[in-house]
């Protein structure tokens, strides 16, 4: 199947996600038949088979999703969503912060900046359930965690503070940044669950 | 997980943090109330300081790191990252801000330099740094010292974008020029601009700086911000431009939207409408030598 991967480009780590998906598609042999592009309007979104919501500042991204009339179109989007860091915050049903307008696409409660400020940001080799090839080198930057996950979600990894990776059907949410490195196993896994 | 498996303060974490700010607006604030206005408007981070640059110009004297009480007050007021400024070379002010928990330190020419020879050895810190630069050589020297982010200097506190444009055009132009050089010529050019050859080669290969590059120093309107984005900035710092305008809330919101839609003049027209007065500007050609901030540190 031809893949059209959109990366939500309102603010944040957009170009790294585009590069990571391009690399993942190339490694899975879909490089020639696929496209990866920025999503900035509802019209761009209508063109996508799957969407990535990158890391950045969740309050800013939430505000710009609303301003750009993307809130309902993302909620109604039929494809899978690959959500990292700020993206994970936005996927939740509950965020203990009135500045965030969560999309409510995954039944979970998210705690922003759960590990503390930038000096508490860290790297760790993280084992993920079902991921072949050993643990994943995960980069956590002012990262959120999931403190409650509903029964519809599959937990893939957790740390002491809470859950840091989970799936729901074609959606995947991660506290950390798989795009800041050249290990594309999680991007590839997401493409497979989306039939690509 | 065992604690010893965690790694803190790495180059990847520092540059990764800077990367999350891309496409965003970082706003100068001097108290909790302004910080909340900035956050509400959609700023990706705030820069906590004692006085905005235009007031530093008026006050004169030695400009230093802000009172820790003020920094703490701002940290407690918002959930977005908080940055703080230290004097060039003043590594103890940087140690203090790191302990206070700021998310990034700006080693800034806006404050009075503490060392006219050396910048801070930024690799000794867990907290990431942003530094100013006017050209490629200066940017790469700062990156070599450990800066995780560069901002073109412009001329802070003037509300005049001309120097910001000059510095962004200089850096982008130098990187474009590198593409026509072979390895030997690059090594020669690296010596000429007093920068490490490997960083020059990395710029040539990637067609950009190895770290995020924001624009600063003179941005006063939504159009100014969009201009800098179209010239290649990854995001913008707005200093005096917000809280010295007649309607800070509206100016802040409008600049955030202008950066988001920097290539769509219809949106910029819309958000620029009825904003009230921008900050009063200064002609940089009327500044005395000792009033020019961009020449501090090199």
C-alpha cells in the first residue's frame, strides 16, 4: 500500500520525525511508493493514511491545533496516530492542566513534566514488550508519563513514575523521542500496524 | 530501573531540548504575571530577567543575572520551560541558575560581560546553553564550547530588526557558500573564520548549523518574526517587543501565530490588524559604540 504519512507541523520537532519516517519507509522497502509531508491544515490531514504528532511544547501545540481548526479533524481522523512526548499528552482523555485541550483518543490520564525540569531529563536503555532486537535507547526530555491507562490500551513499557509507552489499535503513544536517533524500529512497528 | 542506568546532561539531551523549541516564540518576562501572559499566548518558553533589554539601555550601569527570587517566582508561575540570562564568561551565575532549576541558560551579550577573553565552558554543565552569534565563525566557536542552541544576536532593545536580518543573512549565506568548497578549501576557510574544521564540514554536509538556530535582537512585530522565519530561523526570541508594546497580550498571541504561519501573508495581515503600537524603535546608526551590545563577546 502507498503510504502518506503526515507530521503535524504547528510547533516542535517536525523535521526529525519526517526524516525518521523516511528512513523507516526506506528500510521496510516502501521508500519509493511513499510520501512524508507536513500537516498544517485540515486539507493536508485529509490526504494522510497515518499521522505523527511530534514533541514540542504541549501547551503551544494544543493552542495552535485549536486556532488552526485541526481539533475536530484530528479527532475524526481514521488512520493511526504516532504520538511522542507532547503528542502523548494530547492523545489523552485527561490531563491535569487546564491549558491543554486533550484530543481524548486514548483512554488515559497523563502527567506533564513528570520527571521534573530539563536537568532531570535522561537517556535510558528501555525494554519494550514485543519489540525485537533488544531494548530501545530512549531519550526523555521534560517527559510526561501515563498515570492511568484504561483497559482498551496495551502497555509496552513503564518506569517507576508511570507508563511510558502504549498502544491502542493503530495508535501508539510514547513519552520519549525515538526520532532523536537512527533506531527506527518503533516507527517501523507503527507502519506495520497501519498496514504499511 | 536502576538509577545508574540513567544518563543525565548529555549532548543529545541538550540539543534535543533545543530542538523541541523549534517553530516557537521565546518571550522575555520580568515577573510571574508577564510569564503567565506569555504562556497563555502560546510561548514555547520564557526568558526570566530583571529588566528587558530596552530598560537595560535606559538604566545603564552593570547588568547582571536576575535576583534568584525573581527566577524562582517565574519558575513557579508557569509549566513551560524557563530560561535565564547570565553574563558572558560568568560561570558562577550559570552554576546558580542551574541549581535554581532553569531549563536553559542564555550566555548573553545583553548583560555586561564578566570575561572579555573566555566564554563559559558549557560542557561542564548539565543544563543546556544558548549563545548569541553574528556570523558562522562565532556560532561554531560557541557550539564547540558546548552551546546546544544558537541565536543570531541582532541588536537587543532597539525594536529595529535590521541587525537581526544582517546576522541571519550572514550565517545562512556563509553556509550556502560552503557547498561550493572542497575539503582543503573548507579547512582553510575554518582557519580564516577561527572555527573547528570538523564543525565547518558538518555545516557543509547538512546545509545548516549542527544545532537549532533562532533569531533575536530587534523583533517587534508579527511581520518581523515572520521575516526572520522566512530567512531561515528555526524560531524567534522576542525581548522588549512584547511587554513594551501598547497591548502585550495581543502582540504576544499575534507573534505566535505569525511564526506558525510565517509563509502565509494573509494570516500575518489578519493577526497584525488593530494591534496598537509596537515598541518605540531606535535607529541603530545613532547608537554610540559603548551602546552597541552585539560586539560583546566574539
